[in-house]
C-alpha cells in the first residue's frame, strides 16, 4: 500500500487567511479523507506543488509569484506575475496574454511574493 502524507495549506475563506501546520483544524487521514473533512465548510485545501522558489520556499497552489526567465545575454528578467493554479494535473502561472508558465519548466524561476489573500497593489516589489 502506498502511504503518502500530503503537504497542504488551507485557505480560511471566512477569516481571509492561510492556515498551515497546527493551525489547520482537521488533518487526519489520507487526501480524500482530508478533503471530505473540509467539504461544506469555508475552507479550501491548497496542495504543495513539489517545487520551491528562488528563496527555497515551498510553492503552493494560489501563491502569488513572479516568473523569471534566464537568457545568457540578458540574465534573469521578469516574464510575468500571477497566481499559481492547477492546469489539469500540473501547476502553472497564467499570464494576462493567455500564456501558461509551467512550474516544472527548468528555464524558468519563480519567487513567491504573496498568497491568495494579498492584493497585487499591496505587495511591495
């Protein structure tokens, strides 16, 4: 049997904050059991993407990030900023132009600048 402990955070939609660790009210069982425990409540489970940003922070779905691309003649430069979403089975950052930047693309780097509840205009870049 495959015994896997999912890494997750929880959005408390009522209080407007991100819960993690011991602040999560219920977190026992496998992933389907955890999701069932939160159904019908003002919580949204957000999974860890398995990827870290340039500062070695874990990236979760709904984190606000800046996407960087590296080119030999230009160095690192910002491509876009956006909120991490799931596109079928993989985490991506959609741009305003309709592009999707895959978090597993090794030519890109990401930096977390906020979470779901942070407003872009309030984030100091």
